C-alpha cells in the first residue's frame, strides 16, 4: 500500500455491463484505503448507472461519443478542458485498456496505471501508462479488473473477497411483488440481435417454470416483444418502465434473473442475485460466475479477438436446459 494515495481516479468509459463489472472494485479500494476519495470518469450515456454505486465519491462525465458522431474538434477541446480542470489525482487507473481511455487517463495526470501491451487489444494504449499490469486478455474480466487495481494500489483483491462481495449498488426503490410465488425477471434485450434469445422460447420457459415471470424491456421493439411473450404465457407479466436506478432496485428484489449477455444480467451478479446468462456469440469471459450465477453457452465456437455478430447460435439453446438450471437455483433460494 502507498499511504500517499489520497485521490484515486478510475477510468472506465463504457459500456453498461463493463462498468457494472468494474464497479465491484470500489468496496475493496475503500477497505484498504478508507480515507481515499474515489472518482470515476465515464461516458455521459452510462453515468447514471454509477449514481448509486457504494463507496464512490465523485462521477465525472465525458461525452466523447458526441465528438465521434458530430466530428467537431471544438467538442474535443471542451472535453480536454473539462478533464484538465479535475486533474488532481495521486493515481489514475485505466480499467478499459483502449487508446481513448488511455489518453483520458494521461490528461488527468502522469501517474497512470493500465494494462501492458500484451494484455489488451489496443497495445498502443500502454504507451500512455506510467506502470502496467500483465494479464492475458482472454482472462475473465472480473479477474482482470481485480488485477489491474491490485497492482496499481499495492493491494491484493482475492477470489475469496470477490466471492463474498457486498452488493455493489444501493437500493433506492421498493417494489411490491408476489409473495406466493417465486419472482423471476427475464431480460429480453441486448445490443446485438444475435445475442437475443427467441421470444417464443422465452414464453415457453416462463410457462414451464410456472412462477411469476417479469419481462424486462428497454425500448419500443423490446416492448413489442415483451407484450407478445405476455400474451403467449400465462405466467409472464410486463415489467414496468424502469430508469437505471429503478432497474437496479427491481433486479435486487428478484429470486432469479435470466437473460441475454447484457447489462441487467451483470447487475444481478453485482447485487448477489441468482442469474442465468444465455450466451451465443459471446463467452463467459465477461460473466461473473458463482454457484448461483451461471451461464449456458450455445454450441458455437467464439473467438474473443474477432466476435462474430452474425452468430445466431443462441437459438440452439433448448428451453429445457434453462428450466432445469432455473429450478435447481430456485430450490436453493
């Protein structure tokens, strides 16, 4: 440990699930550095997920996506000035390992730590760090997060600590749910169509489980599919429209969450809620695994260095597989 460290900056700009997976380090940093101030630099589009993160002192928003979209260099200048205005950190930890996140880290200060050139897809990012961690890119992201923070701060975040973590986020809203049945949420959305489990099979899973199944949706297309599922399963109910804050609280009330490889399934793991993540074109590299947080992978082979977004093999996962695992988990909660 370095007693001189008083102000810590974490750079993890995107995306939702990655930010959730990274947030678990906050409680361990505070355990070793209880008096340190922790700031998080994040893309504006994803900042709200951190509003109720425990042990986080400050959130600093950037809008690099806006510059990418509008191509106005005045916007880039604005972001640079914004970052320089908060650049008073004893150490900056880049948990993302991309060139853009490495540049952001360097703007914030010279004492930067990230992944070395052998440990990230964008090896040039390592040029911007003062010190770096070596860990295979293929390693589970939870382990990678623990490693880069441990090395940066001179601490040891162990597997046992991660297994026994406290819920990452505060619960800000209570929901009245069924008391005579298990409450299950099914997340039907995902960033790619190939990551989405077919709605027909979702309805089948809900019917076979015979418990209260809430269908979580996030946009108009997902709302239509959620309505279809509810019409075709007597046990499926449309989840309410939820803000990010409410989504965290809603998931935290569940006995089980099931769904695609997307932000809400990561939230379940972060909140110590049992979950089943369905994987098609992705792997369990991004998934937090415990006896009650499991994944079911389709038969396809995945090259994590070149993800095939046209891999629709998630359709091959049989409802019987999901139902069997779900019943086993529900018996233990």
